[in-house]
């Protein structure tokens, strides 16, 4: 650890725990710590709170959660543990994995009982890799329940709005039934009525509140955490980036913040939690940890631009070690670049459209390279492997007009919304024939024509012998149940044909600060740095660069935030959850704290 900072005669602000960052990891830590009796300050670089979480789907991978158990899905603890052993391989860390699996259900139970946050089940959401013997077909996921933004009152202005690229006129649409209604609005009277009600309510909210109040997905997750933080007296400091950590007597004891009112030193008696969102926009670390960037292809993360690696750099300055992974250092996702009217460029993550029937992905030679219905992470790993060294990493999603009007393709929405604006600005490429489309995209026309002929021959019977689309539950769940016999496969036959270029992007990062199972940051000698914790994407992923299922970022973020708060408070967690009901701390959470 570097020499201690100079002492100050009077601190600007003092608390028990300082949390730097306001995504799921940071707010879960803050809310839990405040519930346990700690005085908490949350410092956020951006003017709004929520980080990447506020733009996410809000899903958390938490095996053996209460909603699964209530539905009769009672798998033994060893089953998800075995799945992670299969998935993580040499990256499996028993102590951290055990803590995550043991405390995940307790975390969900804590937040639903003691906070404004509630959950809906993912009992039909399958793990990504259904060929693994211990993969589940459902019951390991939960999502934040919809949240009425009016409950936040004037504090609604602190909540980061939904990502405009994944919302409709600023209205969030939740996965599952809600999204299904929007996709079928022009084909089903029931769906049309559902969409009509949602849109009418949204425009009423815009007229009254100047933003949508029907909060879903990650926006609902952050709203529930934000409401709980406010209710428990957590001090919230937006637009207050941390400039450096301060130490005292060999311990991280606070941080120097740059607030709207000027420089402020915050002293934290119990420690500082780094939860600043990882390094999705840290170009220097991209060069070091993302091979495609070093090879010449830029990285296009869909995370907020303010997530630029601050937490990692601040922690390294006091001796912390950043842990990287051989498998992957980011949560890969294919993104398309969306021209905006103000001249900026948005980054649309393709998470859902790839699995719908009637779409393929090809490289510039016109050949397929992947099971398009697989996870976004697997899609990108296959693309990295398929592109020859020295060529830019890029691919095209190809569909016909029927597909585009029914499901949409990236930012070009389905009917009745027009697609001509996206053709005019160059985002959506179109052609009356496959050859014309290939010419518009710069794809080899012979390769694309041959690929479509082969694909369509088998797709007419719902088959995909080349890559096996629709063979596992996760893929079928992401497809279209109305498409038989395979919800992920349909011919691409009727022109005009459409394409969108996709590039390497991510939803967040996996490499991060090395920690132990309590969230304590480790130094180069693998011992904890006193007073320093990490949560969320600032913490090196417990999944070791792997992506076994949806929600493996937010699930651990929430869980280790909950765990870290207990450790900072000096409270012990039981093997199967917190023992607050039988502990002396139940009536006095300060009673069993350590020094």
C-alpha cells in the first residue's frame, strides 16, 4: 500500500460505509448496510443513479430462490453447484461460488421482506447451455417486479431513464408476456388491446410527469433499490465522481469526491466499496484485456459512457490487484451502431431478435458461423473465432421482409412502425434479391446465395443440421412458439431482404478487482486490503469470464452486495442465509459487530 494520505483537521463528511457507484451492486450494498444500522453514503459519477443496471433486463441468476421453491422447483444445492463446475472449469473458485449459491436465496428473501423491491419468477427461463447435464430448464432466475415510478416522488429525477434504443418512446417493455403482446399487436386483438392500454398510460405519464412511470426490467430494479435507500436515510451524491481513495493508519478510510459544491472528503469508518461499473469504456484497459481491440477492431459497449474504469484505477492506486481471465474479460454482445438525429451514435445490443425464426448471421464471405439462437456471449465468441486474423470483426444479420415486419431487426421496429427512416440513414440495408442485398452490404454475393439456399432447404422442415438452432430449451424459449415445428427456424425466402451490421460489443466487463468471498479487495500478495471492498462489475466476476445463464451479472452483484454489507457491519452470515432472526443483532444490528 502506498504512503498514507495527509491527515485533515476536519472531514467534510463522515459515515460508516462509502459506496462509489449506484448500480445493482452498489445500491444493494448500501440498502443492506443501512438496514443493518450503518450510516451510508453513495457517490455516483453521473447525474442520475442506476448505472448499467438501469438499462438492463433486470434478471438475476439465483438458483433455489423462494419463487422457484413456492412453485415446487426444489433442486438440491449440489445441482447448480455442479452446473457451475462444468461451466467454469479451472476458473471455479469454491469459496466465492459457495458464498454466492448459499447467500443468493437469502438475498432475494431479504429484499422482498425488508425493502420496496419485489420479484417475479423466471421459472420457465432456461440456462444458456442446455446440453450440460446439470443445466436447468427453469427456476434459477428472478426479475425485478414492475415498479410504479410515482412511489419515488420527486426523487424520480435521480433514476436513469431506460435506454432509448430498447424502449418505445421512452416506455420500457418487459421480456416475456409484455414483449409478446407488442410483437403480436397487429395480429391479435388481445395483444392490440394490451399495447393500447400500455401506450395510453405511457403518454399520460409523459404529459403529467415528463417521463414514463411504468418501470420494468432493470429500471424497476434500480427504482426499488433507490426507494429503499431513501427510506433508510442513505445519503445520495449524484454528479460526484471519486478522484482518489484516502488512507489512514494503513487502512482505506474514505475518498476525495468532486461534487457540484466543490471538493469533498468523505471519511468512512467501516470502509469503502468500489462499485463503479467496471471498464466498458476504458480504452487503455481495452487494449490490454480485449484481444480484438489490440488487433484493430474498436470495442462498442452498450453500457453508459460514464463507466470508464474509475473504480479499478482508484483501487490499484492503493495496491489492489485486477484479475483478468483467459476465457473472456467482457460480457460479449453483438451491437449495431444507430445514427441519432443529434449526430451521436447509439449502440443497440442484439439480445432477442437473433433467436426468432427466419434470421441468419453471416460474415463478409456470406457464410454462417454460429447458432444464431444461442446466447449473445456465445455469438460473439464464435464471431471472434470465425474472422481471419487481420480482418475487421463484423457480421451481418440477414432476414426477409416478413421477418422484419413481424419481429423487427435491431432498431428497425416491426409493423406498424415504418422502416424507411432506417433505410434512409443507412442503418438498415435492403435489396430486392439476395445478390442485391449482398452488394449493398459488401458481402460476397455467391457465398450469401449459396448459404441461403442450403439454409432454406432444411428450414422448410424446421431443421438446421449445420448449427442445431432450437435444440435446447433456452433457444426455444427465445424463439416464437407460433412457429412450428421449430420456434427458431423458418425460411428466408420472400424479398425484399434486409440486413444490419453487428460489431463487437458488451453489456459489461468480467475482469475486475480480485476479492475474497466477503467482497474484500485483495492486494498483490492475495491478502485483503483493510477497509476496501468491491461489488458489481468492479469485482472480478465469480463466473470467471463464462456466461452460463441470463442474470449472471446482476445475481452475483446483488448477492455480494448483500454479503459485503454484512461483513462491513461485523455480522456473520449463516451457511444457508443470515441468522438475524436468532442472533442478538435481530433487535440490535450493532450488537455483534466487530471493530
